[in-house]
């Protein structure tokens, strides 16, 4: 029985960030007490090989919902083929001042300016070590806000080194609009320096641990067609294992006139759908299969997920759609593949 439509008005009556953690804590309680087993969806096994890993199905949870890996087991029971946690930084940080999370139900959208709020990579790794969930796990890493952009590479290399053996794959987040100047890392010499350093460290860690952990780079939906071509070429040149398209958008075109349209932060949900698909399609045209694409952005139905696959994605992630549709969205998408 799908109870989420009945519960959603109660959650939506609360402040968005309060409701976020209340929902996750209730889900965790249900998992710990065994109540979730009563409504656990049947496991959907539609395996796909991506980045040298076998995913039990192509649908994943995007980073941002569980920044610290505090809810891994509860989320792992919902039927996803993979889960991505983070974004995590080397040191704990509080993120941006509240309020920093806003719902736009009229647009099935969310604006967030969380700012990589997390308890630091050591806390996350401790949670990963204690998990029961044994599926594919992505760890999404970023830089601390007080680290200058010219020194960002050191934070990413440290995050890679610390999370290397714990993750199935590692995502390099250089596209959040909520950390000052972070998106500069998608441009020019900055991205070349970063990718070169990360690949060098990945090789060292592969030799040290006898394990190859793939690297994916998460990019913005606000890139021009020329920038997409440029980034695709660099990802292929540096032999990055995958690309996630996309993060949230800073564009407000789709929500013009809404009372919250002037709130700063990244916009996600239904208004991101077309823009994210444009980036997926542009990457697919340029990459020609040289590395796989993981699609995120506006995936709120089985048809939206299939659209991303048709555009060239191998895997699909959801987040905002889950907030609006609830766990039933997972089953709907998986049954549509």
C-alpha cells in the first residue's frame, strides 16, 4: 500500500529541511524495527554493466539526500540499483545559513543552497564501514568552503584517497552552485589540473590496494554546447570512467514569476528535465560511447527516465522526484525499463 500521498501533506506542512530529516529518520526507524519489511518492494533485477561494475538495475539515488551515509541501510531497502552519498568534504562544515531549502510544489521543484553541509569524511566512512547495505555505493566528494579555488585539487585528492577502498565508484562534484567559485573547476586549466591530479592518484591507489575504483565527474546543466564539447573531450582524454549529467541549475527561466524564484541556490526537479536531457544528449553525441553517462535532473516518471536513456544515458538517478512522488516512483521507473 502506498501511504506517501497521505503523508506528504503532513511533511509539506513543515519547513523543508525539518521535513527532510524527519522523513529520513522515520525511514531509518522503520528499517531498524523491521516495519519496512512489511512494505518492502520486490527486488527488480535488470542488470547493467557500467564503469566495470555490475548494477542490479539502472536506477540510483542521487547524492544530496544522504550527505553523511547516515541512512544507507534504510535507503538501500527501497529497491535502488545503486546509492550515491555525499557530497562530503575532508573536514566537517555547517553549510550555508538557514533557511536554505525551499519547495515549489506548483513546479514540482526544489531550490537548495545547502552548501555542502556535512559531518566530514571520517564520519561518513565510519557509517559506510558499519552498513548492512551491500549494493553499489557511490561516494560524492567536494572541497571545503574555506579552501581557495586554486587549492581545491588538494581537497579532492584527499577525498579520493580516503574514500577509495570504501566506494564502488567516486564522484567528483565540481558543479554545485552553492560553494563560491566551485564551477570554475569546469573550465580551462583548472579542470585539466584537477583531472590530471586525480588520475595520477587513482593509479597510485590502484597499485597500493589492488582495486580499481572508477571516477565519475558531475557537471552542471548550465553549460553551453561548446563547453559540453570541451568537457567531453577532456573527460575522454584523461580517461575518466563516467560523467554525471547533471547537477542543479541556476537558471530561473522555468519558474519566472514564482515568489521563490529570486532565492539563490540550485533549482532541481521538473524544471530541470529538458536542460539536463540536453546535456546528456550533447555528451552522448560527442563521446560516442567512450565513457558512460549517468543522467540526473527532472526524472519524475518512468517516461522521464526512459527519455534520459534514449538521450544516451546508461544509468539514471532521482532525488527531487522522490520528494514529490515518494517510493512508488522507484517501482514505476523500474517497471518501465
